[in-house]
């Protein structure tokens, strides 16, 4: 209440009791119950439990000549309740648009504001107050937000006129309304000025549209058009159409050309220049507290969508819906997966599994796995569907449109039809078994809100937990919604969880090649029809196991560390940055103690599963899946674990092996994992490779516990680490492991790094090294990055190591190709494929000689004296003179090859690169390459020509080669299939047309299957003869 003193000290002129809104608005102090109206007593002392006096004269408070305002606690609570604050539509719109800009960092925003356009003035249309800037910085994005929050709502609503000015900006024409036509060519009052940087010195707009670009216009209004006819004649002249009649604010129905303009912008080249393709603009409309045929017709003609909204939440949904609509094609990056017959141990089974994905401009890409069968009849192999029809088109290599893959009906090549994904989408999400590592020490628990709590994440408050899942997760209800969506439930428009499943649940399978495991003749299965399980990771963050019998999901595992992925995939924002989850291929250790082909846990059999995350993160996980229906958590490795500070993004798939000196309590060699230390995102930057901060080296860990056994990194020597300061670049590729002497222990390892080096690691002896690290060693075998932009070669693949004979003695051929896997469309590097001849086929057991030691050798007997091998130390066989040259040229070439330390082939097409490990069969090296296509389609310059995959078949000794055109794909290493007819065949990814791998004129590669004309050699007996004396 407000109190002031009159001349006689009385307070009776003032409101005695302000306790609610009506006291202030209506001046009614007598509407509140409970406490009688009155005046404050002094000193806070009640009279008969009442703090107020009945009359002014009874009040003991003397206020003097100053006025005061007092409010009860009840009123103050009301006054400061944000939920009750009335906001204008402009304030709501400003908040919503600000949120949309912040939520879509991959989109470049510009801003057009209406001019005043008062009746009787020439202030028509609108103006560009912030131009579209390509690849906006945070500061530029913040400037747009500041402008949005500075907008006012005064003036008319010139929807069509403002859109006409936007059209002129996008098409690079002169300003019509952009300067407001007010004499001074500047806005009046509080209006924001036009962005003069959107204009050229000649007074025309500088169009933001690039070649073949599509720009999107989102037009939002809270009312009908008003004073909006000035552009009609110009638009009718431009489009050649007569405009329609629509309601207008405070005016009779009026002609409005907005739909005709939107239709023109969506279909006609904005700059009318055929040499740079067609620039188009798509128009979306949002009616806030208004529903208009004009906006509906405009969106339809403009090839966009129309949204209505009546609240802040609805407006947010409308804007985000437009963004999502603005932002498909099917593809695969992995070769098909096959299973080994665990009963014969020498044959592949005929089930073939293809992983697929469909990219889009938003982040929630769908994925799938489809099953075919390889039929072999009279030496001819063909992939068939469940109806025994050929499943792949022999010319294109893609699944035929009418094919019915196993588990499906007439699904064809569509990613979002059939396969395991179709079965999962048709299933009740409540029936799924989903686990996460939320229990003690990572124990698996059901994926739900009870277990996804702050304690599981080691957090102190629920608010921290909510923030971990996403910036818009603010309550337990929000978190429940995220987990329900992750399980597969649809989310209704109002944010509530539906009882129905989402349209598609299975995430994209980008780099994770499915792993097919045979559990053999378990109960209900036979040797002929064993229990096969398919395991794969997706970028939705889940690892799935599917049963081969019916294609149904057995269970899924969601690492809790990927919590933010759930929110990102559900929001499905348009972004140039994809969201990654589990994006590497799983690997298994299988122990079948009695070698009967069947995994029985009661017999002591084991199956342990391992996987990393690739771009999804810097952790590696292990699960015990010995019982395929009851997985158990084993361990997790990340940089926080002792010994793993060097671990980068876990790109390198582990290799299961055994090493010298590492045994269990019974003296039996223990299984270990070997993997590269990972990838560093600094390598995403363009330019010549610079040293990385993580991922530099190799780790060997206990396969059962995840404990570090040994590593080689730049860190200081210790009991478990060998220091190699020359390791300056990340190791994203797999490691090649060799057993030199046949004792089942790996004693040599090879790997490449992202700086163009190839390394050799030697593990001699029968014991682990001590802290001196004097026993095991690492040497740089080759250094093949020339340090310039053109020679900035990088290795992302494991070397292929093959034993050959050279000058009558055994040597190892180390084969590896260069290419930046993270930037397949780059064209600035001259990539090559290499064969490095390593003449030491046993592990080194002595220190490397220094330069003086090498100088004293005659002849040189230690091959380390030739290390590192440089590009110029290798014979260039690109010209193929060993096979196609004259006799004199052949003789010279043979001599040069013998003097060199190997050979190299230029990948000759612009931007061509090797992005997969090579494969060698009987002296033939199969090399997959990808060449981006930087040209334009002569029939439509805006239709990009796809790149081209190739498969080279190169003679390991002569360099003679043939090539198969693989089609518009980035090819993986072909899968090897050992057939029941003893033939060795290669299975290629979908999209591979017919080809001739050996140059004999016959297409030996048809429908995704390549005949190599190689046969699996039958086993020979080993006999022991002993004479007694």
C-alpha cells in the first residue's frame, strides 16, 4: 500500500491494504479475506494478535511527508511469477527466432525487416538489415540475434512488397524498397538501418547465392497484409501471371501477388545465367495467431510448407519444422559381411549381410541391414533373394527394385523398407531389451529413467544430469521423453510420449561393418542351420544384436557416455556436422575349447566383444556375449584410465592376438588387444599435416580386463610404455599383427600414421620388457609425406603384409595406399600406393645401428640402415614398363626395381585416393580407390556428378594391372568368400557394375560377386619320421 502524510499527520487518504492484483488495478483494498482492513501499528507489536489498526488515528506510525508503497508477500509472489507475465507477440517471436538461430549452427541466416509503409507514404516494402554470410562466425550469428531482438512492431504489413525486395537481393538486382525511399534513403526513428554491405558500389545487391544454390525464405507474420499492393504490377510483369484476390487488414479484399512471386522464385533461375546452373528460392510461411489462405497458397506455390502457431511453443515448432523440412539417397560404405562355417573352419557360409544408410541434410539418418544368399551352381555364383531370384542388377550392382530380401517382402534397395530396420520399426518398443552401463563398475542395467540417474553419471544434481543430455532438457519429464524416444517411441507434437513406435528407429550404419558370429548347434539349431547372430553399431548410439533366423533384435546396448546423442538425433536438426555414435566395426574373441563348432558356456567357451566409437568418442568397450541372450559388461577404456592419456578418437579396430611373455597363472598365453592410439580432430584441418596432440602410438591391453599391458607413445619410458618421440601423428588405422616363427605369438606389428609414416614394432624374446624398455623396439620403416600440399600423404588403413621371395630369399612386402579418409573429395594431394620391401622377416633383437655403424658395413646387413624408406627410394611402376615396355625397357626396369626398396604407383586421376586396406591373393593385389568428380553434368550443371570407385588388380611382382570400375561408391576392402566348391571369390559393395579383373575380356565381376580363379588349397598331412638307434 502507498502511505503519505497529510498536513495533520493522518494516513486516511491512502490504500490501507495491498495484497492482490485488484488492489492495484481497481483501487479496492477490501477484497481480501482473512485480515481486516486497516493501518499499520508501530514497532511490529500486535494488538489482540492483529498487526493493523482500525482507523488512521490508532496507527502508531508517523510517515512524515514521504510517500511509501508496501506490498504483501502474496502480492510480491504474484508480481514476480514469470509464468504470469504477459508478453507481446513480437517478444515471443524474438525469443523463438533467437532460439532457432542458436539451435542451427550449420545454417547461415539473413534478415529482412518491413519498412514502415504507412498509408499515404512511399515507405513501401522492406529492406535487408543483415545479409546472408557464408559460414557465419559466432560473432556474426550474434549480430543477427541482436537485430532480431531490436525489431519493433510499428507500421503496416507489406508481405508481398518485402518479399519482392528479398527476391531482388537474392537475384542481385537494384534496390527498390531497400532504402525506404524517404529522401535520405535511411530508416527513421528506431528502425534498423539497411545492411549496405549487401550492396555493390554500383547500387545493386550482391547476391549471396552461389552456383546451383537453393536459398530458403521463411516469412512470418502475425496479421494480414496491409498497404501491400505497390509491387503487384512488377510481379505480374515478371511472372506473366494475373494475381489473386485476398483479404487485407482494415481494407477491402485486395490483389496480392505473393503466391505468384514465390512460385517464380522456386522454379526460375534467379540470376538468369545458365553458366552457373539454376539458383532457386523456396518459400516457407508461418502464420502466428493468424490463419490465411494467402500464406497457404504462397507456401504451396513456393514449394515450401505452411505452418500456423498460436503460442510460443507452437511458434517454435513451426520454425523448427520449416528448418527441418529445408534440410536422401541410399548408400553403403562397408563391404558385405559373411560368417565362417565353424564346423569346417575352411569355408564361408552363404548368408551375406549388407549394411546400408540413407544420408540427409539433418542428422538422424536411417540405417538397415539386409540379407541375401550366395548360391553356387556349376561354379557360377549369384546373390539371390528369398524367392531365389537374382537380387543384384548385373549392370549396376545395386539391389533390384523388385527384390525381396530375407525377412522382407518386396523391399528392394530402399533403406527404409524391409531388413532388420523394418522389423524393428514394426515392433512394440516396450518389448525391446536395451541395456546401458549404468550399474556399479559399468554393470548392465535396463535402459530407463530409473537407472539413467545422476548417481550413474557421478553427478551431484539432477540439473547437471539434464544438461548432460541436452540444453533443452530441463526436467525429469524431458529426460523421460528422451529415453522413450531412444527406446523407439514416437513423440507427439505437444512433446508427450506416444504409444506408437517411431517411423524408423535403426540409425545409420556408416563405417560399422556387421560382425556375423556363429554359436553353432545350440539348442534348437543344427550344424547345417547354426545359431547365427549379427552385431553392428549405429550412429544413433546403439550396438545391436540381431538373430539370423527371423531378423529380430535380440538386444541393444547404449553406452551412457553417448547420452547427448539421444537428444541430437531426436531433434534431427539440419547441420553440416553429422552426429556420430558407435561408428566402428565390432571385433570378437571366440574361445571354443573343444573345437566342436558350438559355443557352450558350460564347456568354458567364451565370446568377448570389443568396439570403439570412431568419431563418436574416445572410448573402447568390451562385452561378454558368451551367452548371446544375456550380455554382460566387461570394461571400458578412455583417456581418464591409467596409461591411456594418449588415446584419441577410437578409430582403430582392435586385433585379438597373443604376445610373448604375457601369460595367465597357469602359464598359458593370455589374449590381448592391439590397436592404434586413435584420431586427433586437428587432422580435419586442411593444409599440410602438423603434429597431433593425441592418438600418437599403439596400445596392447589385456582382452579380459582392459588393463594396459604395453604401449609405445611419445610419453616417457615406464614399465608399460616405450617412448618414441618420432611419433608425432595420430594412428587412426588398424594395426597389422604378424607371427614370424609360427609359435602363435605375435612378435611383429606394422601400422601407418596420419602423417604419412609407416612403422614397424618388434617384440622379441619370451618376456615382457622391464622399465628400461631395452628389449622391444619401434622403427620408422618409411617416411612418405613430402611436406608440401601436393605430397601431404596420409595413411588411414592397415598395411597388408605378404611374404614373398626376392633374389632367392624371403622378404615381407608391406603394402599400403595413401588418402585422407576424412576428406574424400579433396583433390590437392598426389596420392600413391606403395610396396615396401622389408628384408628382416624375424623380430629385431638388438639395438638399431647408428649412421657410423651402417657406414662400416660392407655390404649392409642390417635393413634398419635403409630406414626410413623415402619416396625416391622406391621404383615407380606407374608406366608399367615391366610388362608393357620393350625388351630394353624391361631390362632397365628390372634392374631399377632390384636396386630399389620396393615400388610405388601413382593414383593418377585427380583427387584419387586409397581409402581401404588392400587385399593380396596369390600374387595379385586388390586395391580399392575413390576419385571425386569435380566436373559438372553437361545436361544440368547443378546435378553433381558422383565420384567413382575403382578396384585395381595389380601383379605384386611386375606391376601389371587391370581395373574394374566400381561405380559411384567409396569402396571398402572386398570381402573374401571361401566357397563350398573351394573357389575363392570377392564380394563387393552394392553399386558395383560388371567388370573384368584379369583383362581376358570376360566380366568375372557380375552382380557384386568377383571370381578370382583362385582355389582354396586342400590341407596336406604332416608326417613325423623317427628312427631309433
